[in-house]
């Protein structure tokens, strides 16, 4: 279960992406040592996965993102 504070943070995070602004429901999928994974589901049943990276484990998250973009071409 997510707290109101966590839901507010997720609303801010999803607003940074090129998705239609809608009312979302947020669900915690997994909380681990390396990352936290949440799911956002829109009224139209579109699903988005949001992951928070542990910056203690990944000291330079910008390099991780660059590697993902190079690997998957985005």
C-alpha cells in the first residue's frame, strides 16, 4: 500500500513523461534493495511501470540511463 506522500511523488514523476494527463491509480509492485517498482493505471486502462533507482547502489544513474537508451534505442 502506498502512502499519500508516495502517490503525490508518483503523480509528479509521471507528469514528466509524454503521456496524456489523466487520473491515475498507483500500485506498489515491488520494493527491493536495488529499486522500487510501481504501476500507474489510467482510467482508460493504460499501464505504466515506474522504477525508482537506488542511488546508493547506482552511484551514477545518468550512466545507467544512457546505457539503457543505447541498448534499447530510446
